[in-house]
């Protein structure tokens, strides 16, 4: 893998969502390597390997079989190996409870899945173009939910 690329991972049990996610990055023509996982358990099994290539940005769906996004987020935040990982919760849910929980546990941003392919491309472009060090330092609930 080329080190000049940004590594982006998505854990989502919906095959259509995984496909559209990859297609959006293909169309954006950005220097991005995308890897996808069918659920949180596959993701965590991979990330915990000694030789795992860690993502620069991880997108987590909330509701997945075997291990959901919130469970993954908790495990990741408890492991120092992942301290620099940027985590985006990426869900169809925009419930205040889910947003609050993700914020408290330590996600960097909460994204409600866009309802069109063009909005998806704009959302992904915004997320990967964000200076996350600055965003982490100034993180508050007002800038936690991505609104485009």
C-alpha cells in the first residue's frame, strides 16, 4: 500500500452502503485506500492483529450483527494502540441518545448517512479533508454532528 494514501475503513453490515461508500471515493479521485468490513467483530479482529494497517479515519455503522459500532468505539477508545485514530459514527439514526453516547465515548464526528449519492460524496470529501488535530482540540457538541 502506498504510504501517500489516506487509509479509510468502513464497518457496515449493509452491502449496498459499503458499495456506495467505495464508489463515492472512486468518483472523488482522492488519494484514498478504502477497506470495508461486514461487521464490527471482523473489524476488531483485524485491528487487533499485530501487523494490522491502521486507518487514518474509521467509519462505524451503529447497528451491526455480532458487534455494533458503539461496542467497537468503546473498545477502540480503551486501547492505546488506537489513540490517534479518527472515528466517524456513520448511521441512519440521528437520535439524540445515539449522538450523545457517541460524543461521550469519544467519537470525533457523527454523520447521518446521506440520502443521495452526491451528498455522500460531499460528506466523505468534507470528512477526509478536515484537519482532525484542530477539530479534536475544538470539539464540542455543536460541531460534532456533521450537517451539510
